[in-house]
């Protein structure tokens, strides 16, 4: 474990200890998937973490340490073109770059969902008003930022349904099916630390998946694994993959 990882684990344990001793909730900033994996695998504080990212398949999440259920200190913001007719074709990178260009740290910002020329951004409470007042341009497009309250329809993920058969429920075989990769390409992604199962880093090609597991592959995407518990005539496992689009 690196010195930075040791310091991060100590920070998690300190937050848990503070929440326990002072009987008040403590929160991290947004954690990437490596940090979440480190938290879930090495944490040893008195109060266990609860992770939240705003929707089911969120990649970036904050952790709460608390003995009671309390709200997470986050808000959803909507960024829309001021003049939709003249808007550029903006993507995730454009919105993120403009937000960070205001001088904010990446740890203040959760996932960004882009839909119908708008972006929906989960951020920490402490930076929401600043983003609303200061973000005026994304690339060359004038934008308006507003706080949102009703998110149910917005944050429902859309999936591509993939059905197929694999020789076994090994991780490398299922990733190959999900992203149309060769077995060697899937193995390379796993061994290089690009794959997470239920927010935990996994470097074992032979890891066996279970029904409902959430898989995230960096630079490729994420999906939910569905095991049909059925076999083909050639004795292959018939599975279904709900791939996030």
C-alpha cells in the first residue's frame, strides 16, 4: 500500500471515530472507484460507511459515517443552454472541464449525466451556490444553472439489453460478451486494475459473478449482470447483461 493510500485509510478511520465519539454524522467528499474499493476493503473504524452517489449505478460516491439515517450533503444541478437553438453538441468532458475551470476540486463533483443537451450534476452542498452563480459558459455555449428537486425521471438509467451464452460465469468471459472483446483483451483490463465488482477493485480473471452484480470497466462502461440459471444445448451458461448507455 502506498503512503497516499495509508493516509486515506487513516482519514476514513478518523471520520468514523469522530462520528462515533461526537455522536454526529461525518462525510467524505466524492470518492472515485479506487478510493471506494480501498474504503470497503481496508476500513477498520467503529462506524461502517454508507456510500451514496445519487442513483443506482453512480461511479463517484460520498461516504457517510453515522449511527442514524441522515441526508447526504449534496444537491443536483441542471445545466441547460441559454439558447438551445445555437447550442453546441456538448458532452460529459465539456461540462466537467467547465466546472473544474471555475477552480473547484474534482472531489466536490459526483457523476455528470448528459441528456437532451442538458447536464445533471451531483455536487456537494458547499459548492452548489458557487456553480449556480459562476458557471456561464460551457465551451462556446451560454448556459443557465438551476437547482433541482425532482429527479426521479432524470436519473433513471437507460440500458442496452445484451443476451448471450458464455462457457462459465467467469468475469473475463462476461466482460468479453458485454463489450465485444476478445478473452485476452478482457484479461488485460482486469489485470491492469480497470475492473470493479460492486465498487471493489478486482484483478482476478476467474472471479465468478453472481446475479445482480454491478460491474464497472474503466473507459468501457458499466453493466448489471443477470444470471438466468439456464444452460444452452451445448451446456453454456445463458446470461443477460444490462449495459448502461
